[in-house]
C-alpha cells in the first residue's frame, strides 16, 4: 500500500510516495519528469512491482509540483530540494537513485553527494528534440557508479543509438517514445534485474 509523506524543504513542501517491501534489501528513490508527476506509467509500475522482490520504492514529488505549478524549477533548485528530501532517507539498506527524464538528470547530478550505489535513468533527455548539439551527456558521464539507461526506440530526446558506451553503464532499448508508456513491462524487468545485481 502506498503511503504519502510530506517533507518540508527550504524550496517548499515536497511529498514522498512510499511503497515499502516487507523485508527491504535495497531502496530505489525515483524522481518525476518536468512534464508529469509520480503517477507516470513507468514510475507507478515500478512502485507496484518491485517491493515484492525486496526493493522499497520511494517516488519523490518535487515542491514545484506539489505547489501546483506548471513549469519546473531550475536545475539548481531541483537538486537542492532533492538533497534535502534525501536527508530523510533511511541508510540501513543500499540506496539507488533514479528517475525519468528531468528526474533522471537530478539523480545523476546528486548520486555522488548522497552516496548512491547505482543510478537508474529512465528516458534520459540526452538533448532537446531536434537539437543534438545541446547535449546533456556530461551529466550521465559524471556518474561513477553502475548506471542503467532505459530508452525508448523512438525517443525524440535521444534514441538509444545516440548514447555512447561507457564503463559501468547498461543501456536497454525498449519500444515506444519518451513516455515509455508502451514498455512498462520491459522497464520493470530491466530495473528489477539491475537493482538486484547492483544494490
């Protein structure tokens, strides 16, 4: 059963949706994208499926979203709120950071600071649609723990073939676009196997 917990930050009220495993062996903390919330199909599917295999899932709703704003905050504000929210995360099990789209970028930027053992990047926005020259690959490349990228085959923010290979990085291509809506089963399978092997 999902339990919602409010967390006060200096950036406003955040909300964490908790789906705990009965015997937690690891914790996956997930952030949402700039265009949607924690009920995105891939995030909801992970929260529903992973606790049965020992992975607790916490979906973090950023303060701007809780406040009902339509435009995401600046990256520095997102990171600041995320780090404050993560300060309440229990450290009795290994922590994997992740998220979809903008949430994946936040996870990549914050992984080292919080001591995450791995990162899960769903629909990582490698570049704005039609602007491959505005690459965000540096954020992904800066991660120095095992990283899983799950990318839709037709994602306009970066197709699987656009990602460079890197040590410790696993790329899983799935059907569909940036929403990953058509591939929730494949997303769950890939993430479950990855976190079990790396946390």
